[in-house]
C-alpha cells in the first residue's frame, strides 16, 4: 500500500469513527457531509434524507450546492453521487461537487466513497433505531402519567384535560395542543366539539369554545380513523389564533369502539414534519387518554347507580315502614275520636287525622320523585346547541360559541326554557337587523348567576326604536329576578348581556 493510500485509509477510518460517534440523526447528517467534503476537498455538497420511516429533509453546504441535484450533465465525472443505505433500507443520497473545487473523481475516490457511504448508512440506521426507541419510551412514560392527571368533577367535564393537552404538546414537540370532546348528546355521529383542554401558547379564551361542523368543510373522516397529518390547522379548525401553526397531527380518542374526541397537535411554521413513529405513538397516547376518560365515566356511572340504589332503598323504607306507621297512627286517632267527651276535642282529633293524611300524600309524592329517573334524554348544553344551530342557520357564517362547563347541571326547566327563548330571539335579531359578519356568543355560569353574552359586529342601533324583541327578553329576565343590558353603537355593533340568578338546587 502506497503512503498516499495509507493516508487516505486513515482519513476514511477517522471519518467512520467520527460519523458513528453520535446517535442523533441531525448530528450524523452534518458529520457525514462535513467528513465527505473534507476528505475530497469538495467546495459544495448536499445530503438528502429519503427514508420514509425517518424525518425527511435536505442539508446543503457550499456555493451552488442546490445545483448538485440536477440530472447528470457533461461534467458528471466531476460529481460524486453516493447512496447511503443498508440491506434493509435506503436512507439518504449524498452528492459532492468537484474534487478540490475543479478536479474529477477517480475510481479509487469512488471506491473510498462507497466505503464511507456504507458506514454512514449503518450509522443512520442505528441513529434511527435509537431515536425511534427513545421516542417510544418518551410517549409510553407520558401515557403512564395520564392516570394521575385525569379526574372527574362531572361525567362530561373531567379535570386535568389542560394538563393532558400540555403533556401532548411537549411530547409531540408541537407549539399548540388541543383536546376536543364531543358535545353531550352528539357523541355518536355529531361533528360538534367543545375545546375541553388547551396547552400553553393557546389563547385562554378558546377554553370551552364550541366548534360546529368540525372537519366537514374539507370532508375529513374523524371517526374510526388512524392518526393523520394535515398541512395546517385551518383544514380542521377555523381558528385565527392558531394561524401561525403548520404541520397538524390529528389523533382520535377512541377506546373499545367509543369515540371520546380528538387530540390535535400543531407544530410551528418551519418545524419538522411528524415522523411515522410519532404518529404511531401519538395514536397510542390518544387511546390511553380515551381509556382514562372511559374510566372516569365508569366511575361516575357507578356513583349514579349507587345513588339510584340508595334512593330506591329510601323510597322502599318510606313506603313500607314510615307510611304504614303514619297510616296506623291515623287509624288510631280516628278510633279515639269517637270516645272523646267534647266536640272541640273531636274536631282537634279530626284535624290531626287530616294532617296525617296530607303527610302520607306528600310522602307518596316524594317516593315517586325518588323513583323517577332523574336523567334527561337531552342535556341542557345539547338543547342550547340545537337552538343555536336552528336560530343561526340563515347566517352566512358560524357564530363563535362558548358554553360553560357547568351548564349540564342546570335542572330548572323554567330558567332553561327562558334561556332558550332568549337565545332564539337574540340570534333572530342578528339575522334580521344587524348585517353582521361575526358573532361571539357565550353562555356560562358565574358564581350564582347564569349569563348569556352576545356580541355582533353589525350596524348597531339607537335607543328609542321598536323594542318588542328586546322587551320580551327583558321581561324574561325580570321574571327570574335578573336583568338585560344592551350596549350598541352605530357602525360598531351590539353587545347583549342577559343575566339571571341560578335557581336553588340548579
């Protein structure tokens, strides 16, 4: 072996050792290109990752590097093209410019390059396996922590969803993450979702926002589907606050065939696209979220069953023991009445017997109410959503809607009926008079109050005109002990505040 060949071999071995030193794909791609350019003295080089199971991208260094990927030309001998691969997979394509800036590559140069490419291919494969394993371990660790995050204040609004969204954002290296849960009553086939969990960097006012017809504009299949990546969030969510996002990973929250919502992870512009292993592990993470939500719901259902059984036991005891004893006492008083010496005493005994009969009637009514199923076929929030859908149908846009977390606890039919009527009237006014391009609508419980706030960007109006619809809303508020406030400016729109106290017991 000549001294020159010995030097070149030592350079090759040193380059192979340098390339294999790191297990980061990004670091290895830089090292491969740097070492190859150094060995040959090339002034330009480009390395393009091509393997589908890893991140794709292109690294270029030197002047006119981009031109190196053009089809072969007359001076092809001045270019060195190498394929970085193993027997299983093809990882990258490496192209170097003229040797020493001007010279051609010899056969020995190409044989040396093949050896370098083989070493680089193995290093890239190892780095891919290492990174995929690290990513899987990271996601599985995150999945294991879900049980401590998820809890439940109510059947439809578990605690900890913001923390879950933030965990998903960090593990997916995204800028934003959102958890969408189906509106109660539309879980089976509906396309309306509530933003139930938000990560850092998401505007707080989006929490609780109701999104109508999610994904329908772009005909996206959101149920019984594998994780998929969109070019941007606008294809799924028409939220301007997330417009600076780019690659969007959507995973279904599904466990045992039950659709529990969507997990949406949005990366910043310019960030790497999602790799297949990230899509796979995000899907497993989402399935674990759905499993956790299912356990929360099972816990609440178990509590409801126990409550039902306890109510049934109380009703049975009232009927079999308490009423029978009161009835027996009434019979005894009626019998005793005939033996009383004075008319006043007999009337008093008759009054007591009558009171006992009234008590028995009230107890029977109580027993009936205990045994009647307290659940409703349609939840309050679902009834509100249906009302809003119907009233806003003539509009050319979809209102921005936020329904508070505790609305399904509203059981007073009078309050709910008045609220639905006011929603219909308020949106009808927007349709007929406002000439608006956008409407923000919120219904929420704040302390002991129930609030409806509607803002439109329409033409506004001056006080003193016809107010039949507003007067109806004002009367409905007054009947419930509340009030209606209107703030309107010509050319700037109208804001309506309808506030009533919450009834005792919800």
